[in-house]
């Protein structure tokens, strides 16, 4: 008897659902084809479809959702108004539709940014998701998204970090906020923050140290996000390697050599593919450094500055006195006389006191025939 009643109820509902779908399809047909219908204001035509977003039947809700996405930008103004509806069941569905419209919903960026402060967590979550789907056109929403990274609801933080990743370099001002998100208690937030920093690329260089710390995270997918994020940052440097100052290039190479060592020393946690993501761009940067001959010379001089100083001392001073001996020999006599009082100059490395004029080699020319003749 119970089964019979259930079947009877289900059968009675079927015509009602079919009727709703038929009305919805008819409205769409009139919206697209009828001249008389086109004279009616757009909001009046779209409002009934928006109402179907909260219909009791899931199939009707889905049909209304798809219909609004198909209408596109014409439905955006009405959906923006719906975002302010006090019934939270409608705004989050409207935000979902706007997200699926992607670039056609560019006009809704400000409204979605405002929805990030809605009292309902589901509205905030779908607003962040929609801004991410809109992409780079959502740049004006970056400051509200930065604030949303500290939302009390973890799913809002997860989708906010993901949205900033989709904005790419347009979200570079969010780097400090993303660095803080790397320490979030939720691992998915940490992963998405690392991925976002990777997409921002070389503009996220200040985050390298913090992302490196995630390579030791307990969650494997957080470590994956850290590797991919670091690969994105060094990949950004590889793209601009020709214009990098040598000091910056050296610093980047040094930082990522540490990353590569961590990956190679923890092969139980990282695959060869993970290591290759860092090794390949790092080798490219090293190759760029090798092509800079002047920088290599300077580096060699700094590395061997003691030997260079000794060589300069032994060769340049005697050469100077030989020139004076040729052009002004009396100057050598005057220099010797001036330096005679300084007799206790201690030589480095050996405990011997020698007159300063002999340390400077000028004393060896004191009694040279050309000096005496002069």
C-alpha cells in the first residue's frame, strides 16, 4: 500500500515538472525569437528564469542555470541585482551562474567583490569562485580577495587562493597576503597559495623562502603545490633572464640550487619529474650566467683578490720606479730620503721588520747610476 501511494505521488509530480520545463523552454524560445516579446524589458523576461534557480526540482534548477548561462551578458544586470537578495539561497546560485558565464560576466566584478563580504559563507565562496572564473578582468577585486584569504570559513579561503591563481600576474599585489596563506592551517589553502605564487612568477620572488618551507609539509599535495609554485617562479625568471642584472641572476641561482638539493636529498617524497621542473630552468639560468664574460672575470678577480693584489704589488710598483728612473731620476732620490725615517715596517705572514722604502721597492734604485749621474 505504501509503495502504491509513493508511486501515485511520483506520477502526480511528473506532469508538474514537465509543465515547468515546458514553460521555461517556451520563455527561452520567445526571448530569442519573438519580436513582440523583445519589446518587453529584459529584466522582466529574465526574472522568471532566475526564480527557477531555487525551484524544488533539481532538474528545473539545472535547466534554469544553463539557460541563464546561454543568455550570457544580457542576464548579468538581473543577476547582479539578485546578488543583493536577503534570501541567501538565491545569491549564491546567481554567483554560480556568473562564474559559469566567465568573461561574459565582466560587468559583475564589483558586485561579486562586494559579495565577498556577505554574511552567508556559501555566497562568499561562490563569489570567490566566480571571480576566479572571470579571470584577469577581475583585477579590481584583488584587494577584497586579499582580505578574503583571512575569512573564518576554510572553503572561502580555499577558493579565494584559487581565484588569485587564475588572475595570474594581475594579482601580484597579493603576494604578501599569499605568503601569509602559506601558513594556513588548512592544507588546501596552503597548496592553492603556493600555486598562485607560481603563476605570478618572478614577481613573487619574495615568497621563495616561504614556499621552500612547504617542501617539508606532511601533505603530499601541498608538497606538489610547492614544487609547482617554485617551478613557476624560476620559470618566470627564465623568461626574462636576458634582462636580469648579474647580482639578481646570481641570487636566483643560489636560491634554487638550495631547492634542487632538497628535492634530490628527499627522493622518497619527490619524483624525478618534480626535480626536473626545477633543474631545467636552473640550468638555463646558469647557461645565461656563463655567457656573461665580464661578470665571470669580475667573479674570478673577487675570488682571487689576494693573489691579484700580490701580483699587482710585485709588478706595478717596480714598473712605476723604472718609469721615473727614465724620466725623472732625482724623484727617486727624493722619495728615498723622505722614506728613510720609516725603518720598522713589519711584513705580513713573517715576523721581519724592513725599512718601508725597500718594501715599496724604491730603495733598490737609490744608488742606481742614473740617479747618481742626475
